[in-house]
């Protein structure tokens, strides 16, 4: 059980500085503890959303962070130092990550410049950390349910940074064999067989999707290695439809310089059927994450402009596929295997 929040003004203990992040219901600001001079990140989360009292939902994240990091703090899970509460907000004092999120990191590499030979190695370095963090959650019977580049923070701006998994608002505690029957998360990362899948395989899919083929959010594997989002459509419905079909492909123009072991890893994780997906430990044992064969040459990073023409061609193919499956232009995309519509 997490300790009760402090109700004294946060300004009595911390100096609050510039905004460093913003979400739909939260603002993150840099702050400095007056007693020690140490810097942290203060996450100000609104308790009322659309006129409803959502304090329990906000406090849920506090409880999850406490439960998953007790008695020992895991190096890949964000550290929660303290909690304050006002009439309108709950304020989480978290460790400060100076490198920004993985989404921004990947966009920074979205250029026409050739990649160095470290590109695929760095993806492996980042992915192993993400999977180690997910493994820790699963060992404590928690699933994150929203693993994506925006929810992975980098502790520094340097190459090969340490990562931290954040944003546990959708995380759930599960019993052995229990299944999650919710449609949650961002469209590119919704799971292909969401209604019948094993709960922990949700995180496996999302880990792979944010490394090897995931989408418009700016994943390290997709944009860092290929610049291609195999699931992204013109809108959320089309994206969900792509995912529900498991319409994953590896265009030669984008994957010709990427190792076969990397492609095999992506294919194994992004399976529609949960029974066909590897566990987190099996992912960590995959040759791609345990080889020095990386690599004769790294891929050439594609610019967004070059990606655009490829995406248009793929959308045309998708529309043809939709017609063959009886989906008329402009009509709602049907829910297939529990996936469809807006996942939020």
C-alpha cells in the first residue's frame, strides 16, 4: 500500500521550473528539492476529467509504481520519490530523464543521412532494457498495456542511453492465466487478437511493435531501422483494421540492409494469435538480442518525404483489400477479433 500523499504546498519543498512535457490530463515540470538541490520531474495530474472525479484512476498509477518497485527499485522502471495532493491535482515527484522520450529520439534520427554501423546495435541495446523492464512487471503479476515509444524515457541524450518505462495508468494486476478483455492503448500498438489474447502477450506485442514495425508514434525499430510504419492508415479505423488483419510486410527497399535475425524477431513478436507469440524471456533469448553479428551495413534512414510515397502505395493496396473483404469506402471498419474504432 502506497503511503498517503503530502497535502502541504509543494512549493514548501520544491522550486518549480519549466514545463518539459504535456499530456491530455497532465503536465510535467522540472523541479529542484530545496533541502538537497537535487532535480526531479513533477507530474501534475488533474483529478477531474470531463466533469468526473477520477482521483482513483490517478492514484492507481501511484499504487502500481509502489507495488512493482517494492522492496527493490528496478533500474528500467521510473522511480517515484514522493506524492503531493491539492484540491485539483495529484503531483508525482519522479526521477528526471534528461534525454526525452524514445519518440523524440527516433524522430531526431529521421534524416537522409546514412546510418552508422551502430544503428541496429543501439536498437538491440534499447530493446533489451525495455524487455527486462516488462519481464520485471510480469514477474510481479502486472501488465503495462501501453508500451510505446512515448512511454519510454531516455536518461541521457548520448548514444546507448539507459531507459525508463513510464505511464502506468493502464497497467493491471493479473492472476495466473487471466486474460485482459479490454481494447486499450494507441491504434498502432493495439494487439491483433485483443479479445482472446493472454494478458502478458499484450506487452510482448507492444514491445515488438515499438521496436520493429509499429507506427506513426516514432518507434525505434520501425523508424530507426526502416522509416516505415506497416500498420498506419489514413485514420484510426484504418489503422485498427490493418492491425486486425495482421497485415505486416517487409518491403525490400526498406529491409534490404537489415539483418535477417532482426526481421525474424519482428515477425515472431507481431503474431495475431497470442499462442504464437514468444514470452518475454523467449524474446530475450532470441539470437538478434544475443549476437555480435550486427552487421555488415546498417540501413539508410529514410526521410519522412520518401516514406510518404511508400505509405500511399500501401494505402491503395489496403483499400483494394478492404473492397475484397466487403468493406465499402466511407463505411465503418468492422471490429475484427476485438479490434476496431477508437481504442482510447
